[in-house]
C-alpha cells in the first residue's frame, strides 16, 4: 500500500480484469524496465465536464511542486518512508536527489488528488516515457505521462510547451486517467486502454500492471 493523508492512498476505484492481471504476471516487471516508451497518441479529443476542465486549468499556473499536508505525524512519517524507498528505486533514472524528490512528491500528490494509486501512476509513467521529462512521441504526445497537445486547447490555453512542466504534465495525466476510469465505470483495464488509444486490447494495460509492481510499497510492521 502507498501512503496517503492518513497513511494510505485513496482506494483505487476500479480493478484490472482477471485476464489482464494474468497477462501482466506472465510478462514480469523486468521485461518492461528496458522497454521503449509506449505512445499515448490514440487519445481522442472530447468534451469535458466542468470539474475536469477546472482540474486541468488549475495546474497550468502552478510552478512549484505541491507541498503535501498531513493529518498527523504518523502520516508524514509514512510518506517519508515511502519517499525514501521510491527514491532508491528511481536513483538510476534520476541521479540528482532534488529532481527525484520533486518528481516523487508531485506524483504522490497528483495521484492522491485524482484518487489513483501512486504505484499505478508510476507504472504508467515507466511504460509511457521511461521517466523522461521531455519525451515526445511520434504523434506529439509529451512529457512523463505522454499527454496529447489537444488537452491544452481543451482548457483554452493551447500552449503544448507547458506539458513539459512537471506538475502540469502529471496533473493532466492523472486527471485524464481518472476521467477515463469514470467513463469506463471503474474498469481500469478499459480505462488504461482508452488512455493509450487501444481500448479493449491487452498489451498496454498488461504492460502498465507489470510495471506497477516495481513501485508497490509495503509498510513494515513490527512483530507483536
């Protein structure tokens, strides 16, 4: 489990289907560590409800990584234990501590804000961009979560360069995935397929589920 405001993230709404879980287990996480980035170029431009539009727009002006707020000292300590563990796993991809901290802090915050498990979001980023901030797909999807430029037009801004900003990219990616998950009535397998433009086909969701296992975090409990 990953930490949240009270020591645990919001529960993930929607679970992978049995066939996608089996496919992910068959692939294994090591197969995706060196895999090339996938392309999220199949996302479709569509009308957005006001709450989604507002969530996207509010991220564009935020320049600094969000500061998490905790309900208790234990919740903060739980977050710091998660941050330490994830920082070690990410060290080979982001050698500088400040860059790792800012990235993980933002991923944690934006995942919780969207009601997603942070391990799922990190798995998606691993598959989409291999944690490359300035990744660009062949069809123009940008940044960590390979967000298509039309999403900036959807909020009236239209500047695709802003999708390389850390919080903007992760806010857009998490809100978009949440939007798809709601549209698919909690079916994470279908929502991931929609995110990638391959709805109903197993390879992409299976890749994300396999990569997600690299980012699971289990709090250690002392023996009674």
